[in-house]
C-alpha cells in the first residue's frame, strides 16, 4: 500500500509518495504525515513524542545547484527506511524535514538558517555545498546554540574560514568530509602518474576555498617537486579566463588544478579549447564531480579528473537501509532518470549520522546533549566511517578519496560519459577500474 511523507521546501510542502519495501513492511514503523502517525504494521508499543524538526540548508538554485540534485531522493530513502520516526529511550518521535534554498549565496544562507532557527524552531541543521553555503549556516548555528552538521565542504576551509581555533574547536557545529592533506595527496598520486615534476597552474579564486587551498596546494605541490604557476586570486563569477589561460600557456603548464563552481569551470574549459591551451591533465574540484556540470562539455569532458569521496564502486552499505553503493546509484538513476553523482553518498552519510545521533542523544530536548551525541559519532556509512575523532582539527571527521577521470561510457549505458576510478592510494578499499591517462585531444 502506498504511503506518503512530507518535507517542506522553500515554497511549501513537498509531497513524496512511495510504496514501502517488503523489508520496511516487515520491520514495521510509522510515517510522519503533517504531524500525525500512520501505522504500517504492529510493532512494540512506544510512547509518542513531539515532532523533531530538521532543517536542511541547501543550494537548490544558483551556481552550486548541482550539489543539491540528489537531496530529495536521499531524503525519501531515509524517511522510507525509518518510517519517518526516530526511536529514542522508548519514545517514538515523528520527523519533519524543512528545506530552505540558499540560492548559492552566502548572505541568503545566513538568512534561511536564521529563519529555520528562529521561525521554525528546528532541533538540528544540516548544510552542504562549499563554504558559500556551509560557513554562514554553521556560524548562525554556533551563535544560536543549535547543533549543525556540514558536508560537501573541505574541512579546513570550513574550519579556518570561520576563524576556528584548533585549541578550542566549536560547541555545536561539525563537518564530515575530506581534509586538505588527503585531497592534495590524492591529487599528487594522480599527477605523479601523468606528468611527474611538471608545471602546475593554479586556478584558485578569491573565496574561502581558493584562499585556503591555494596556500596548501602551493606548499604541497612545490615540496613534491612541481613548479607552481599561480596567476593570483580572482573574483567569481567572471566572463573571461583569458589572462589565466595565457599565463598557463606561456609558462608551459601541463597540469591545471582548479577549485570553482560548475558554471565557471565550464567557461574556463571551453575557453581553453577556443584558445588552443591543451594541458595533459585538468583536475577540476568543486565542479567535475557532478555530471550536470560536465555534460555541456561533450567530448571535451573525457580525461577531466578530480579526487572524489563516493562512487558506485565504494564497498559500503547504508547504516539506515542496508543498501550498497551500487544499488543506491542504480536506484537513483532508475527513479530520477539522472546519472549518479558523488553527492548521493555524502548526502546519505549526512542523514545517516543525523539518524544515529538522534537515536543516541540522552536528551533530545537539550541542544547540548544532541551536540554531544553528534560529536561522539563513530558510524559506518555508505560513504565509509564517520568518526569525529579522526579530523585534522576539532569537530571534524575526514573521509577517504579516490581519483576519477571522465571516460566514454560503455555501449549499454544510458549516459554518454562516466567516471572511472584511476587512483586509490588514499582509499585502497575502492577498486581501480583503469590506469590514469592524459587528456586525449582530437
């Protein structure tokens, strides 16, 4: 029998209908529908608790919209698996999830977070999508004493971009994603197999990611024997990358490493083709992880690379619904008609941590108790282990990375291009599907 869960987006309720799986029906449960419970089957009697309200700060529109593409799918899967409730201390609490669109704008991210805290009275906030979205949201949560989990943002730009003190950390805000050292090391492992000791062009903008990562990458790549060609920080969005391209071409750059939102990378790579600049490798962070951002490139996408935190090849299962990475990716493609994206894995893991935290917290009415439970997380997720004792700074949990390159997909694929794992030194549990290769210009 079909059931329906509701979560609320920026412009009202968003309905999600589904038919419970046989596993869910056997387990039983209840779905939160407009604050009421709909029983699926008999199970032990629990006292009914208040509704737990979860806020999600999401870049649903704007240049970072590719990050938000899988969020609705993942929310639906988690609500289905949990029955839309959390069981804690013999009480079953209905869940209500409220999304707000940041429009990929830092000021808007702060505004919608304030709205979720002050008007909606949320118990916990999830945020993702680079420092533009996560940092303002996390700051508002810290200021107002609301537990917060950030993802899809490198740890150091999240931590130091908010003036974090490694000796103190934060009281309410946490980040689970990759750290800069693992990120740069994964890139070096790939670069060493493509053009060891080459000149590397840095395409690093004047934002939280660009400022922090430019310093780390310049130091790390330089220490490994690479020559750094850095045209300097630049503001985004921009209408032309001609200055950077000319600098790279004149300096004999063979590898370009960029950190830019998808539309800016598309513009840069298109202008490289127009101006005849052909590096051996293009490592496009913050953009080429997402199929929507490389589809406009067509054949020019082949060979573009990036370290990535999740693919269908990851050998992990969800702690909430037991699905494997491959099963989840294929279900996403079948239900949405869109290609799998790394955001599926990190969004799943983020909501897995949420469920685990709410189940363990000693007092769900006390933000300090919820924050303490969040910080004590050690959980096996579809993305791997989330453990807040592993981070390079307080309040952080680091993920492993593999390097992928875009390739032509198999003939039986529904999509023209796919990502192949080409280097796994910093996540050896994930199998390599082919050797790294220089970009094949035609």
